[in-house]
C-alpha cells in the first residue's frame, strides 16, 4: 500500500471515531442544573391577593395578634343577625363565671320567648316547650347549635329579668371587648334599626369568646342537638367540610343576607373570618373556607416580645436607681406573609432624658415594628419596675450633671 493511501485511511478513521464520540456525547444525558430548595423558591414569591368574596363586607383576622390580614368594608355597619348570639353566649359565660347564674339553673321558656322566637315565627327556634323549664346549659346549646331565638330570649330573661336589661349587659360587655362600633337591642339578632355591628367588631367578639370562655365556645362545634322529638343540625356547613373548623356562628334574615363568622385552628395558628351579606348558605361557607385556606397558606404569626421582659435598659436621672428596664405590658405578636420574618425591623422611640420618680407600668415611649417600610405593630413601652426619687444631694448632683451635659 502506498504511504499516501495509508495515511489517508488513518485520517478518515480518526474523523469517523471523533464523529461517533460527538454523537454519543450529544445523546448522553446532560447534568441537570442545581435545584433550589422548594421553600426558598416559595418564599421568594409575592403573597397573592385574597380570594374573591361574595358579600357586602368581610374580614380575616389572626387570632393571636388580632391583626386584620385582609378585608373589605371592615368597619361598615351591618346587621349581625344570629351572630348576635355569640355575644349572648359571652354574657352568659361571664355572668356564670361571676357566680350570678349556674349551669344547672332551671330556665323558663316563657310565653313571651315562645311567641317572639318559637316555632310560630319565621326565625330559627329550639323547640323547648312553652311554660316549662330546662337546665341553663341545655337551653344555651339550643341557642348555639340550633340558633334558637326562643332560647336566646328565655336565657336573656333568666339572666337579667328582661331582654331590655340583658341588652344593656350586652353593650357593656361589647365595650369591654373593644367593639366600638356596635349596638345591641336584643339577644337573638332579629332586625332592628338600632341593632348593628361591623365585621371588625364581630371578629373581636369571636376572638374574645375563644380566649375568655373556651368551654362555652366549644358548644359551637356540636353538629346537632335534640330537644324532645326534634333534632336539628348546626347550620355551619364548615363543620362538615373541614376538621380544623370549630365554630363559630351563622346568621340570616332578609336585611342581613347570609352571614358566617368562622374560626379554625391549624397547628399553633388560629384564624377568624367574618362574611356578611352573602347570597346563600352555600356561598357564605365556600367564601369563608377560601379565606381561611388563604390565610393559613400565606401567613404566619410570631411572638416578638414577651410581657414583663426587658427590651431596653435606659438611664434615669435623680433616682434611687440609675437605670430602668422597659418592656411591653402584654405579649407583642405580629402576623405577616410567610418568609418575611427576617425582614422585620424593630425600633424604639424613647425620651432622651428620664427623670425619677417613675412608676411601675408607666408608659415611656413606644416600640415599633416595620416591614417594607410599613408599621405592622406598635405598642407602648412601660417601666418594668418603679424608680423612686433619690435623696437631696444625689438629685442636686444629677441636676448639675444634666446642666453640664446639656447641648
């Protein structure tokens, strides 16, 4: 074989081998790009808007912090309908705790209660026989589970003597809870021009019921209740749709539309939703569950400061002690979109000069927490201990030092 031909064949073979290698390399699986942690990807996303709600006014509140996570017309005056009975339950529980009534009290189903709220009316009723008694706790379950107007009236009469007197109690407790834009004239919620509340106030009421009287609150998750031959189901459809829902109360009449105040707890987080003026029983339940799901999925609550624990130590002039510790009187919690905790920015606004005497619990400045430039929580800073005024010579010496150090 001639040398030229030999070298030509070697070159062709080499080129063929290279081509095959290139083809194999192209067909071989390529290494995938490094995957980012799913949590990091999720946290980087903006919080989507809340679901659309059919109703005249609505709200979603975090139970622990009391922050409104979303809402529309949250301070608009609305007719609370049978959600009123949550306040009736609250008053009864408070009066029971004070020893004024007892769970085994025999409550009379009066003629007035039976005629105004019994089976002969257009509203919901419990079915307790007229002019007969039942234990208070049974009558209350008839009001809570069956939404009995007759039971609400009978209970009001038993606790306060009349519905008018009971309504005065309702308004006193409502003010104590912080319901600043509400007024109640009856115990059941049937329409009256002077009987009104707001979504914010109703959410505060639901929050207070859970916090202050958990045993009585638990009646709200009972699915059905029987009085004599009549068994009625709880009208809160969410009790059958989601096991995390444990209350609270439905409402409906022509002026109020369909209403639902709901609450659910998942893990260590509880939310309260209020939907007013919806178009149907099914719609109020669907919208309420959508709000709760959105709130749990996209929000979290953190405890920033405990009550009675020092946040800051400040210098005190003319005092027996030279320093005072500042903190918050109640735990400071904040609700925020998931993944934003590390972006919180706390700051304090404290007077430049503190002079004794200082009383324990005295408000001295504020602590403020911001997120993305917006204030998400603000609380007064209070003195955690008293600082008594110093003796004459120390006060005189501090007076000189303050003058010397003054600008």
